């Protein structure tokens, strides 16, 4: 296979995310002019995990680049569940905050679910609450979890026909695999959700027209699992910029494939910014 052909198979998450960010910046201008209030995103980081700190920094930068206010909160690693819940509840009551992002994972002594559930659904721009997941599953308006929502935007940008397609999602986490499966099902894909107890995983993946890898294990999805012509979405992000798919081996089988980095990652960030702008518009009564 020549390089030009290989290049044409790459899903360019950077380009699509830039379009989303540009559109979000335009929404922010419109909201600020119409309401006199600048949309604001509050980020909450608990503890000093360097990777989490880097993610928050990237989110804050994108937020400010789009013309939004960012309210950055760093809490001590010893913060208790009660303290975190009450802090998030305060942000929920603050009218200058239109979206709340709790960076996860939080330290293990904290009940992460309780902390997530303190986010009011209208400010849940990262799509982490039970209410949001339920609304997504029921096809009600919601700000869906950013990574799967970003993946849906990518699939649409590349006009992937999901109706009747067999989509195999590997992973069932509350922020990735589960909402991903729900979103694909909403678009009429036939969805198989796989996890650590799935038998003969490779044989299941071989049936997929669309594969979403959300496992958290480097190069876990083998090239020979990919049906010729399948669309491969690698949501994984492991140490050393390595995805969950063995990219080099999968490339020759796939019709379209996301690289790591430059595929799903930038879409997650752009979706967060876009959803914060949409939440601000909703809360400030501005029609976009
Ligand atoms: P997670 O909560 O650890 O979930 C991993 C899932 O993979 C679980 O459902 C687990 O199954 C399944 N799994 C683990 N080992 C498996 C195996 N051997 N065979 C089949 N399934 C297996 O991880 P996550 O938060 O969903 O994240 C998944 C990946 O996405 C990670 O690489 C993470 O870094 C990446 N991520 C990327 C972004 C982004 O912006 N690009 C955002 C979030 C996450 P069980 O449920 O049975 O344990």
C-alpha cells in the first residue's frame, strides 16, 4: 500500500476539532453580546496527579482561546467526599459558572460518583452524571460524555453510515464505553459492547463494521481482528502516546482509522468547549 492511500484513511481529529472550536468561539461571541455575560467553565482538580494537571491545563487553554472565562480550582489531595460535594454544589449555585468539569480520576478515598452527582445536570458539560447518561440513552437533550460525543461528531464528519452497521465497542466505563454504545444505538447501529469478561473478543471484533476501542491497554486490538473496510476509532490513550489499537497492523485492513495522537483526543476537548457554550446559551436564554 502506498503512503497516499494510507494517508487518505486517517481520520483527522485535529482538523475537525478546530472547526468545532471555531464554531464554539463564534457562539461565545454571540452569547456575550446578546446577554452581556461571558460563558464560564469551572474546572476542579483534586490532588497533584501530573497527567490530570496537564489535562486541566489543556482544557483551560481551549476555554480561554474560545473567549470563555475559566474558573480554575485546585483542591488538596486530602479533600474529603463531603468537602468536594459541597464545593461542587457551590459551583452549581454560582450563576457565573455555566459548566463544571471535575477532572477524574479523583483520589481513591473520594466517592467519585457522589462528587459527579453534585453537578447539576444543566451544568454537566462533561457528561458524567447518571442523569445525563439516562437522558442520552433515552435520546433526550443532554450534554453527552465528551469523548463518545466527540467520536460521534468525527463519524459524522467522515459520513460513516451507521444505520444497520455492526458497531463493536470494547469497554463499558460510565464515561466512555456505555455512553458510546448508547449513542451508536440511537443512530441505529447494531451494537455489541465488549468488556473484560467477553469470550473470544477477537472473533467478535472481526464482525465489526465500526470498532471503538476504549480499553486502556496499549496496542490491545490486533490488526488481524479488523474486518477489511472497517472504521476503527481508537479512544485509548496510554503512556508514550500509544492507543488501544495496534495502529500499524490495523491500518492496512481499515477503511478509516483514528491516529493517536490527533484522533479522538482533540475531539474530547473541543466537545467540552462546545457543550459549555451551549450550556451558557441555555442558561442565559440566548438562541444560537
Ligand atoms: P476504564 O474505566 O478503565 O474502562 C476500561 C474498559 O475496558 C472496562 O470496561 C474494562 O472491562 C475493559 N477491558 C479491560 N481489559 C479488557 C480486556 N482484556 N478485554 C476486553 N475489555 C477489557 O477506562 P476508560 O476511562 O473507559 O478509558 C479507556 C481508554 O480511553 C483509556 O486508554 C483512556 O486513557 C482513554 N480515554 C481517552 C480519552 C480521550 O480524550 N482521548 C478520554 C477518556 C479516556 P470491565 O468493565 O469488565 O472491567
